[in-house]
C-alpha cells in the first residue's frame, strides 16, 4: 500500500492527535498543556507533524536557540514504525531547521534505544556525551548526539 505523506507545521488543533502518539510512545508522555505552551508561548519552538491522509502519524518538536536546534521529542504511531518514516520525518525536520538558520542539531536518546541511535547515526549524528540519570521514569542515562546541519 502506497502512503501519501505530507509535512506541515503543527497547529493547536493537532494537539489531541499528537498527545495520542506521545502516550503510545513514551512512559512519561507530555500533556496537552505542555504542547499548548510550546505552540503558543515558546518563541524558540518549531513543531512539525507528519500526516497520512487526514491523520497525524508522527511529529517532531524542536527548539532553536541562536543557530542551535534541540530536538525535544520525536515519535511515530507504533503501526508506522520500521518503515523508514522516522528517517523521512527527521530529514524533513533537518531541512526546515536549516532554512530557519540552524547550523547544528542535538538530541538525547536513551542509552538502551539502539534502534533510534542507529537512525540518528545514519543521518550523521555523532555521540557527544552522557547525561546521567536523565530519564525520570527509570533514571536511565541519555546519550547526547550532535550533527552539523
């Protein structure tokens, strides 16, 4: 089956769908209020949604401070994982961030999440350090990764 994928900036009306993806993806998901704040009060944030038809199937949030982009969260609905769509989403986000003036990008990933680390490495991210006890649900360390845009 051929998917028809589109990308666009996230809007407030998208929050409910994005929260559903968040809840299916993370043990400590962000709330509707957190996304509302990101979209309406955070001048540094840029959120991109990935749509298949009328449905949001993935999203990525970033903050750009001066020329540095930081990924706050990225997720796909479980049924869409393992099909190359995460790479497509992240490549699109990297293009948007370049156009917005970012010259580098960073993110944190669980040290146990080798699938995500593999994707990030494929896109040029390099390990840059460890944040000890970063994840509040189980105190797992985060691997900090960087890429030049």
